C-alpha cells in the first residue's frame, strides 16, 4: 500500500515552501512523522519553526529555553526555600550538627564510664568482683558502640564533610601536622 500523493515529502515541501531535504531532516528530528496528514505536519512545522524563531528552541532541537527556564525557576525556588528554612532556624549548619553529635557521644560515654563508681557509692556492700563485672560490661558496651557504624548515606556525608574540613585546614595552616578526629 503506497502513500497518497499528498503524504509525500515532495508535496509537504510544496505546501510549506521548504526544501524536500529540510522536510526529510524534520522527519529525522521527530518534528513530523512520515505518512502523517500534511495539514497536521504543516502545523507541527510552523510551531517548530516559530519556537526556533522566538528563541525557545535551538535549530537542532537540543536546547529548549522553556524547559531550561523552568529548571532555573525550580532551582531558584529551592534556594529561596532553603534561605527561608534557615531564617526560621529549621536548618542547622553541618558544624553545629557535628558538635551536637560529638557532645552527645562523649556525654553518653562519660555517663557509662561513671556507672561503676556510682554503683560503688550507692551499694557499698557489693563485692569487688561485682564492681569488676559491671565495669567490664560497661567497657564492652562502649566497645560495641564504637564498632557500630552510621548508615552508609550519613557516613558518606560525614566523611565528605571531614575531608573538606581537613582540606580547608591544610590550606589555611600549611604545613598541617594535626589530624582531624573522627566522630
């Protein structure tokens, strides 16, 4: 079954005033479909050329200014939302979070280490063996806690943060003998 004479590239070229090669190129670019109704194809070609002329799309179709403008607007809106969240004090700087985590970890560790001596003062009639058992259990719990790892995403973000912090310290105070401790 062949194409009707009005569905050919030649007919569409006569209808639009474009060359047959340009019609073929528009088909390859996906602007129009082969065998499509010539009126529909003509409308698509006019819309395509109009958007190029207006600067909305590049001639090769790879740049879409409307889509690019929408992405830029989205990024600007995200930036504004971040600034607003920061002003509302809904966001915290990474430095603050690191300090909070360090403080919490050290406070928990110190409270655990203080347990055997607190037990000794609260229950002086317990044997030294029992105090030793409690102290051993506390140290085992701390060791287990030290062996635990953050979830991979949080751990990776933390490592990146400390890497940037270390790089900044090296640049600021060359040479840098000090190492930055892990959380």
